[in-house]
């Protein structure tokens, strides 16, 4: 199943290998990336905060140095999401009133990437407060999907996905709480990985309203939210996840053909558009024909309707940090602790499922890349099989892995047609907690079978 690739530029691992062999220098790699951004970004608007001058200085400082084993990204240019602190760069999360916040130090993710030899050449666009499946705001403007400028690249890591898909940079680091890595990967036809909650530190990924308080930086990760990579291949996802992970990960060498897989393609209250369900079903049938054991139903699946209710409640309380909801009600400490108990029970139910299955396959979202809207997607409707449905229900497919804190890799599986437009389609590969590298490896094996 072919899907539309917009670039043949090398990924991060391949670029690093070219630099290591002497075929390419860091300054040549950085210059080439800057030229691509200057050529492509006038239309796409993906890079919100460029840092070209310092990137060139960093590349020049590497002249005469050789890449060591502890610097696997030596000389590789890349971007990070605008919401990650990078010393000396603005981080406003799309708010005009917060553009005076300039980070005084790097976030943990940026620190680790730089330590591995990466050169950060800029930060990419986001929606206001990272709360939309679009990437536009009054400070940086609107990012367009590189496959079709009339469509959204997704959000909230949409700028990064657009930059990677178009070939501006080989890879990006984003964040995800409501599909913010997975949906942009799906919308833009690239690879994305939602890490196990707690694997990658989000220190220095703080709202600027809080971060600009003297000495403030969160010492813990907020509920549900993770940091995760975007790339054009599985090898880059695995490397970025490993480099930024706070704990060592083990990879299971079990071949995909020896695995037992469950496909979840229906979710109560969140129907899937044919533009997503048809390529998903086709991919599943291709995998079955290739000898992969895939079940289409199981009594082990948790109560998904209840999971969605609990996920949305935890999501809304977490994003509001306990502030009153639109109806004026405020969650109490008891409400929050009750939710944590419910989440723990849900995690256990999924752990039991993964005693019987190695992976779960599912759509990342019920639709392909949506048309641009003036307001938030989640205050509007999305069109599913000819009907306009509340967009909030679409979060069910993100919450499938988010609420139980599971890893999930999105890979592109083909091209489909949504509302008269040909667009890329992706699929989630969800695995047990801490099974991040296994999810990525399984997605890579699936991609090989599907010829993606």
C-alpha cells in the first residue's frame, strides 16, 4: 500500500551516518536544512521560532571533531516543539501576552538532544495552549498540511509534523496528551511515537505563565501528558526515544509473526469515517494474509465507554489545573484521587489484556486531515460518513492509549480520500507499558509487510 511521500531527504540516523563517514559535514547538514526551510516554509509556516545563526555557530564548532559513540546525533539538524524551553528562545504557547518569556535554560529533552550531538535549528508551531488538532495562533499564524494547504497538519505538534513530512528537518520532538504527536503523524503521513507516561521527562515543558515565575520549573510530569518524537522512519523514533528516555528500555526479539495481535476498530460513541476504516481494514487483511495472528474482538477489552468518560474528566481537570469547569463546578481533591484509583484499575485491565496479546492495532483518529477552522476543532464538529458529529468524541482514539499510560506508535499505512481530497492515513500500534521499543519495532515490521 503506497502512501504519499513528499521528500526523499535522509532521516536522522542516515544523516548522522553520512556525517560520521565524512560524506557530509555538520555545517553542510545545517545549511541544507535552513535552505529547505527558507524554500518551503513560506507556504507551510511550520517553524515558529528559527534559531539559524546559533545553529550555524554550533555546526562550525564541530569542525574537526569526530562523532563519538555517545553522540549518535552528531551534527544532525532538528527542531523541537515551541512549548519546550530552549535557552535564549521565546516560548509563549501561542499567547501574545506571553511573548516576553525567554527561557533561561534548556528543557530536559533539549538538553539530552544536544548532549547526543543534535543541533536545534528552531522550534515549531502550536495551537494556543496546545489544545487543538490544528496549529495556529495570533503570534505565529497558521501551519498548513504539506500534503494539502487547505488542511490542518494536526495539533498540537502540527508544526513539527509538517516540518518533518515536507523534508525541512529529519526529526522533531513533540508532546501528546490528546493525540498531539499521533494525530499530526496520521494527518501528515509520517511516524510518531507516544511514549509510556513517565519515560521521557517533561521538565522545562511548562506553561510560560508558570515558567516565568522566578525559579519555577515543574519537578514532575503532569497527568497523562508525555513527550515523544516525530520522524519519517522507525529507526529514528527508536533512537530518539532511547536517547530521551529516563529509564533503560528492553526490546523483545519476538518476531511479529509469532505475536498475537488485537485490532480495535470500533469505539462506542466515536464512529470512524470510511476514509480511515477502509485503509485500516485493508491493512489488517494484508497482515492476516501475511500470516499475522489478528483477532477482531476480545472479552479482555476494558469498558471503552467508561474509559472515555474517565479520560475526558481527567484530561479536563488536568488541563485546567483544578480551575472551575465551564459549568462553574470545581473538582475536589477527593474527585482527583478517585480518578487516580479509576485510572489504576484501567491500567490493570489493559495489563491483563497484554498478557494475552502482544499489540493492539487501532486508528489514531476517526478522520483524515481536517479542513482549517477559525476556532478550535473541539468547539466544532467533524464530518464522519456524511454526518457532522461533536469533535470531542474523536479524542476517544487518542485516549485509548493515553488514559492507561501506554506506548503507541503511529505509522503511515496508505492514502485515502476524505471529503474529496486524497490524504495520508496512519495506524496506531499500542503495546504494554514500557514496551516502547517493541511498539516501534512492530510498527516497522508492519510497514515492511504493507510496503510503506
